[in-house]
């Protein structure tokens, strides 16, 4: 089966990125948000990213034109009904995700593939709530989507070969590298990355060093392009807190437990770059 029209649910950090790369690579793309204000914010972030990337020669005017031609925004779920694939990138909460997939299941034809960009939920826990478990796949992109090459492609016990192949082909056409993964909590990257990020917060709690020094130590000592606390600010501390809850429930291992400082910062609304403040001010 060939994917021509792509629907994206959510135009936050990840949804806007997936919408960006889909439209830039020639797919007719529709992105759906809960309100016009959030939709405008998400679409605006694509424009901001493009302006900076073009100035740094990391994107082209052609890419900008492709996005203008191929991308539309909506606040109506019905506008996703004739898409060949719908990629969900909404809040990391199984109840919210399943509620929207339930509505989409009624709206979309049987042929539409459903994909989730979840970081930590099991794809099968969403697929089994729909009448199309064979059409359900995981597509886990990384932030910032236009820059990051990896997409984890998750096949559940019920995903059909045809669906999986179509998802792999879609990822290839975005000029990304697909890593097929088993349907386990956190897949490959978050299973390894989340304990490391939480340990950086625990190091800060223990007053081992300042945020900047923790970040510098990991960049200069390990050759990482970004320090863990900066990365957490980019990921979003609210999303990280949701992920830790899900991963701790699954593995019951202390390395996945949320540090008190993370909980406190989320309660105070200091959730990282998107709120203007996290471990750093923006
Ligand atoms: N932040 C990351 O680095 C990252 C990386 C990979 C995957 N993810 C995953 O991607 C998903 C989204 O994360 P994010 O960081 O983009 O979060 P975000 O908070 O930036 O964006 C989520 C967006 O979804 C919207 N939304 C909520 N319910 C909706 C609905 N019913 N219909 C349409 N839109 C709706 C919200 O208004 C919000 O704008 C999560 O599952 C997360 O785990 C995040």
C-alpha cells in the first residue's frame, strides 16, 4: 500500500516536527490540534525553525515552499478521515490517546494505518482498543524531528507485514533511518536514555555540581552534543515525568523513579524550553 496523505494528531513539539518533515518530503499533510491558538503556536514554531535553519544553511527555501504547499492545519478531527496514515503525537497518557484513537477508528476507512509516536507506552495497549490492530504500528521520532535521523519502528504481535512495510517505506522517504523494535516500554533509546537523564537530576539534587557544570562534564567528558539537563529542557519535564511514571510502573526499578526535583519543577510549571524555564531560562 502507498502512503500519499498523512494526518498528524497534535502540533506540539513532536507533532509539528513530524508535520514539517512529512510536508517537506512531498506528502499532503494535515495536522490537528485541540484549539486554534495551539495550532497557530505549533505552525508558528515550524516557521521559526525554518527561518533559523535557512539562515544557517541547514534548510532550503525549496523546503519552506514544499511545507507551504503541502501542510494544512485543523482543529477538526474529521479532517483526518481520508488520510492513508495518522500519526499520533499528543500528550503521553494512555487514556487520552485511546480516546482519540477510538474516535478516529470510527472516522477513518479500514485501510488507514494508525501510528503512535509514544515514548514509553506499549503500542499494543493502543492497538487492542481499536478494530484495526493489524493496521497499528509505532513510529517513534526524535526531537528536533527535522534534524534527528532515527525513527524507531515498532511492530506488535498483531501488526501486519503490509502495515510494517508501509511504515518502514514512509520513514525511508523522509530520509531517516528506521530501527525496527520490539513492542516493549521505552523501545531501545528511552530504555537506556531515561535512567541517565534521571541520574543527572539526582546528581543536581545531591549538589554534585551546577546544572551548567553537569552538562559541560557530560559534553566534554563523553563527547555528547548536548548535556543531560539541557536535553531534559528540550524534551519537556512534563513529558519526562509522564514517561518515568509509565516506565517505573512497567519495570519497578529505582532507576526509572522520578526524582523529587523533577516533580517539584513540573508542579511549579518549570517544564523546560516550551514554558520559558526549566533547568535554564529561555
Ligand atoms: N518531547 C520529546 O522529546 C518526545 C520525543 C519522542 C516522542 N515524544 C512523544 O510524543 C508525544 C507528544 O510529545 P510532545 O513532546 O510533542 O508533547 P507536547 O506537549 O509538546 O505536545 C502535545 C500536543 O498534543 C496536543 N493534544 C492533546 N490532545 C489532543 C487531541 N485530542 N487532539 C489533537 N491534539 C491534542 C496538545 O494540545 C499539545 O499541543 C508524546 O507521546 C511523547 O511521549 C516526545
